[in-house]
């Protein structure tokens, strides 16, 4: 449920509750005042505590009062009294006239035998001319006037109206009901406030505290607010931001660690040949190379060390550019089988004195096109073959190429029959400067960048690279390339795009 709906419901609830309280209070007050539920419309015209009669009934009562003052004997005229009683019946009231303690006229409206005994006693001063009385469960309001007939007998005239039997009870319970209604209003406000606080304020406070922790550099926590409203969405976005920040910090720390490791590896790989070159140059300067044969040997060693250093610097420069996405890729549709044939012929020529055999398992006669940068893909194969040849221990070295093709990808396998790689080393062979041979000798272990560069290039093609190996049997390196579509288009890259 959204916050907007919660607020709408809360304010609507408060409005409805308040209106109900007002209406119920007004209704109870009206009932208590008028004694009749049907008299709600007359609430502002009639107030029971001041006048129990309606305006018409009050007018008739004033006429009777006038007669009692000026012509009291007329209040014994039955015809006149019937006329007045008829008028009162239309207002749902009745007339009662007594002489001393005997009734002179009693309206049939009441039909109440105990009415005579329930009426108040004679009071010539008329201190209280309006009041109420009960006969069992029936409730009446009246206006009365006490007078004397011409012969001096005590007389009283009453205009009586029956009201709701619950009016008296309501009037007594009105304070209690009012307190209950006020309590309900207070409790409703407290509950609504608590609901809004728990669903809005507390989550916002938690987000604020989390923001403070992030500001102080603390990212080792987790927000776990399960609401599905806007606060929950904000929490989800905030938690995603925290995770991204934590990943960024961890990545920065990892980059820093890698930078230190890179500097250490470069320093080590350059210091060793430089030390060797320095030693042989000192030997030449000190006259150790005192024969033409020794001089040629020293010069050849110095030259080979320099070539190795130059190759290391080139590979390091290429890897750095690949790692920073600064090497442009020129993609084109390449027949992978023809490409592998050309590369195998070149490698046979370059390695004919090493007795290495190269084989290509023909997939079929169809043309299989992939999206590739020819120069960089060739660099991948040279690095992979160079790495395989460094660890070849069989008398008849063999390197086989094979393809696995599906509708979208071509998987190239390069398999050798070398010494294999230990299982613990397999997860690390594509890391820069990692060598399964721990001596870090450039003459045997290489620079440690060949497979790392191969991975960067294959990933730049949108593919993946991995290796499987069994010690004593050999290793198989796999990499994938994306096929072109049947219509000659490409799946994910455009030609001459940058990696």
C-alpha cells in the first residue's frame, strides 16, 4: 500500500470518525433535549430544558393561561375544553384540567389512569410551570398554570406531551457517552499516528541513519525493510547504491593491490635480465671475455636478454591498453576454418626444427563465419601455442585444433599433449604475471602475460576463454567466437567498432 493511500485512508478515517462523533453527539443531545428521536429537525427551534412544547402547543397553553387569569370559570366549559384538546391532538399533545384534586377534563390522548396522581400539587405562586414526570416507563413533559376559580376553589390547567421513554435515560448517559466518544477519538488519533509513524517515519529514520553511516565510510551493513510502498522502493534503491559503493570500494582496493603486485612483478621481471646484462657487460669491461668466442657468447647473451626485455615491455604495454579499453577492434566476417589453416601452416614453418605436429579436425565442408579482428585473433593463437610449447615434455609434440559449432557460437579447442597443469593452478592461469612454473625465468616461464592478453582479446570479441588439463596427459584451451547471421549481419558487434 502506497504512502499516498495510507495518508488518504488516515485522514479519511479521521474525518469520518470526527463526523460520526459530531453527528452522534448532536443526535444524543437532541434526543435528550426533545425526548423524541423524530424531533431532530426541530433541534434548533425547540430546547426541551427551556420549553417542552412546540410553538403551536405553547401558543395554546398561553391562551389557556390567559383564560385562567381573566375568566377561570371558562375552564369548566367542556365544549371549549374539547375544542382546545382537539387543537392539541394535532400536535400530539393533550389537555388536563382539575378542580382541587378532581379532574374537570382529561384528554383521551393519554389513556393513563395514573395521570392524576402523577401530576404535581397545586402551587399558587407557579414557581415551576414546566417540568417532566414519569408513569412507569412512559415519559411526559408538561406546562401548567395554577389558579383559583371565582368561588375560590383551587384549579390547574395542564398541557401535556408524551416524549420518548428513552429521553431521560439518554439525558443521564449523555456525559458518559460524550466521554466515551472523546476517548474513541483520542485512541483513533493515537492508532493512526502510530501506524503512520511505524510505516513512514521509522523507515525514513533508518534510511537517514544509514546515510550517516555511509557518510562516515561504513558500508558493512544491510538495509532490510520489507515494505512494498514508496519507502520500500526508496530502501531498495538505497540498498542498491550501498552495494554499488561497497563494490566500488572493494574494486578500488583490489586495483590498488593489483597495482602493487604489478609493480612488484615488473620490477622482478626487469631486474633479473638487467642484472644479467650488467654482469656480462662488466665481464667484457674487466677483460673476462678475452677471446673472440667468449666475446661473441657474451654479446649473444646480452642481445637475447634485451630481446626478452623488449618483448616483455611490448606485452605489458599491450595488456595495459587492453585493460583500459584503449585498443580499437576492427571486426569482420572471417571464415574460421580457412583462418586456422593459414595459422597452422605458418606455425609449422616457424616450428619445423622442433618436431611439432599440428592438426586441424575438419568440422565439415561448409563455410563457418565468425565475427573477429584477424590480427588480434592471430595474437591469441600465437600466445596459446607459445604457452603450450614452453611446457611440452613429450618426444613427439602434438597440437590439435577442433571446432564445436552451434547456431550462435563457435568454440575453438586447442589441445596439446604436454605435461599438463595442476588443478590448483587452473583458476589462475589467465591472471597477469601468473606462471605455473614458479621460477619466473623468462627463458622458460615467459612473461606471464600471454594468456592474460589472450583473455582480454577474446573478451573484447564478446566471447569467453577457459582451460581444462590433466597432468601427464595434456591441456585443452577453449575460446568462443560469435557467429555471423545467415543474412551476413552480425549478432552483437559492428565492424570497425572499438572494444
